[in-house]
């Protein structure tokens, strides 16, 4: 059952948030091939929303890094805090199914950002970097 339609300006994509078997899922609209109404439905009141995950990164605002981070993560809930004149801390909240995409986005900032928590997200970044290093050695 459709619950919400969201648009990502950065990716220029629509996503459909649905309820299925009392859980929430996200579907990229571009992947929908066919829609068929089987029966009338009522929105469930007990759709479980998974607790949002988050990661915290610190960034150096060089080459408009802060502006680019805010644009890259525009459709995610976030909290930003200024640490000093050109250092910031940004906490980004996300659904678990977006984690792979977020890892790629964070890595695209190179040395301008450093993820400081949680350990799970940091370990995922380390794994991806080690994998990339192994590929470049071959």
C-alpha cells in the first residue's frame, strides 16, 4: 500500500514509500513496470517504522564542502553544528536500505570529510577503501 511519495532533487528521482506485511519499504519509481489494483485497501495503523540509522561526519569547509554535503544529503534528515571557523559536524539520519548509496556519497568527498560514528558505518567505509586499494594493486 502506498504511504508516501518523495522526490530527490539531487538524483532527480521519485521514490514510493509502501507498507507491505506491516513494514515500510522504499521503491524507486523508475523500476516500477506495472501497477494493478487488486482490491480496495485501508491504510494499516500498525506499520512498523524501523528506527532510523545515522552517521556523524566532520568536515573541513574547503572547496565548498559544506554546501556540497548539504546538497548531496538534501533529502535526508540531518543536523549540522559548527565546530570552529571552517570545521563542521553533520549528523545524517537514513533508512537502512539507503546505506550503500550513502557510503558511496561519503567516499566521494575524499579527505574533506571524516566519519566519526557509529563504528558500523566506519567499518563499512574501511572495507570499501581496502577493497578499492586491493583492486588498484592488481
